[in-house]
C-alpha cells in the first residue's frame, strides 16, 4: 500500500529528495515513438521545471528529461516563504492560477471590509503552504504537460503512469550519488557520449548555460509571466561546512570530475559509458588543469583568501 506523501517527505530529516515521473505504459511520449517524434516535449519539461522552481521554495540540484520519464533532485527551502510579503505570495500564486474573485478585486485595488480581509489572510496562508509543497510543485509540473500533450495528440486520458515517486537523500554522499546518477542517464541510455552533449540535463546547463527565460515563458501557460525572475540551479559551495551553508557541499569542478569518472565505469546492466579514450572533462570544457590542481590541493587557503578579500 502506498504511503501518504507527508510520511515520505520530512524536511526536518533532510531537505533533499529525488523525484521521478514516468509516462503511461512506458511509452516514448517525450521522445521518438515509432515514426512519431515528441522530442519538443522534453523542452516543455525543462522550461516548466525551471520556471516552477523560481515560483516555489524549491531549488533544483539536478534534472534529466528522458524519452519516457524524468528525474529531478530538489532541495526544499520552506523557510524562504516566511520572508515573502502577502503581496509576493499572491503574485506568485496568480502566475499559476486565476484565483478567486476576492483576490482579483484586491489586486485590482478594490476596497475590502473586515470580513474580506480575514478571508484574504486565510487564502494567503494556504497559498504559502502550497508554494513550499512538493506535491503542489509536481501537480503544477505534470498536469499542464499532460494536458498540452493530450491536446497535441487529440486524445484524452492519463499521460503519466501514476503519482510521482520521491526518495529521501539523507546524506551528502547520497545527494552526490543521486545527482551523478541523474546526470548520467543519457549516457547510460546510449543517447549521448559525454555529459556536455547530454541534452535536457542539468549538467549540460551547468557547463554551458543556455536557459532562455523569454522563450520558456512563451512556451508555457503562465499569467503575468513577466514578473518571473528565473532562479539558477542550486549552486556548489565547496567543501567547507559552515552555519550559513545554503548550496551543495562540493565544488563545481570536483562534481564535473566525479560525473566524468563515474561515467567511464562500464556497467553490465547499462548500455552506455563515456569512452575511456575521451579527454578529461576539464580539458573538454576548457577548464585549466593546472589551475584546477592548485585550487583543489589548496582549497581551504584559496577559499579563505577569497573570503578575506571579499570582506
């Protein structure tokens, strides 16, 4: 028997989770199925993942959109919503939904009595909770994609196989292992040779950022979308743990090397791997090996020096 989502997600235990959704009957409804090509739908998913992350208190660590399923590794940051004003919460929610007439009148500048103000407070409080909810994030991701795909196909019915799955990542090792697994999905499936050529993945975006906010907004059904300020992928903060740690406890270049090294390992249960003869990823993406060696071997000195100069 499946468990309620609130029993599977507990921020006090870990803010990091691995989410997946798969197309119904495992059909290639986001790839090439027979002679029919649905590749453009993968960009729909990437755009919507990034835009929704910018509206919710959910940060994206990694993602990979495949032909019949997708993976997302997220960090929950529910404390962010506490800093938002009521107007900020309303603006974010109305970007996704029309909202009741009471709220529409308020946004238009209409006068409110005591009862209306009290009702508004209840509505905004509910929206605050939803903007920090994984379930609402996934609902706002999956449902519009399903509707758009069905409209394009001229059919009705389920697009996604079942409710999304969520897996708690309880340590930094679990987080990095899962992120690496997600970013290597196209290589393991033999549809890409290297991380930098793996389309619709977070690692390709980290290497060569190409996210086009204007194009993403045009392809999605958002209200007042000009108000969206796109949130970057969750950043790497290096290996020094501190009280204000907000990003991933690893460095970007170390992560690239980790993915590259792991991708060269041949697995009997997977079709693809990075060729052992391929140059190292730092060479392929034009990162100086000498500079990398200095920074990695003298990491603490380099970081402390940069902090002092910034102060």
